[in-house]
C-alpha cells in the first residue's frame, strides 16, 4: 500500500496565475510559503527561521474559487499530492520541478482576533455550490464536511 498526501499551512506568496485553455479547462498556480521557527540551542548556537516555498497547482472546479478569493498574503490550508515533472531548458539541460497538486483549499486564520475564521463561502465539486457563512473550504474530490476538520481553537498548539 502507498499514499501520496501533502498537508500544508502557509501564506500565499503572490496572486494566483490563472490560465484558461481552448477546451474550457483552467489551471491556477501560486507559491505558498511555510516557515519553521528559529531557535537557540543550549550551547548558544542560533538556528535561524527557515522558509520553504511550495509550487501549488490547482485544476478543475477549484480554479474559480482560487481566482476569486485567494490573494497574496492569504493564509491557506492545502491538501494535495506531491508530483515531480521534468523538462529541458533552453540550453538542453534537464530540469525538475516539484509541485503540489491541490485537492482541497481552505482559508486558515492564525490571528488571535477573529477565532471563527473568514466568512467567504464553501463549495462542492460537481457544479453544486453552497453558501455557508462560517465555512471557508473548497474540496475537489470530497463533498464539503462540517468545519470541524480544522479547529482554529487548536492553533495555539501548533509550532508556528
């Protein structure tokens, strides 16, 4: 048995780049930054904060949601699969790109002000959409579940 699942919580680095194709398909790409806090070892050695950038790829029914609501600086919870692809650059060298193909995107608010999160909306795949004021998730392959999947009250337990 094997499993390819990635869960990231971070901030969007720039507004999504959305492209539409002749066949009606669409794709959105944006970078997501995740950070690990810096710390100091017992011997005084300082370990700096480390930021990792992830290339997020969104397809199908997720694209309109991302295009309308996701902006630079948005805090997001992203679930998806990790994929690596290769291409030949202009000089003929083989290059590799690692991407996260998102299956689910939710707004994630780590601030202490609004504990109920953003109130934008919730959507389901299959052309049906629901407007729910307290939920802010969009799932590509599963129907929307209750907002208990990401409890914002447990944000104090997270290491970042």
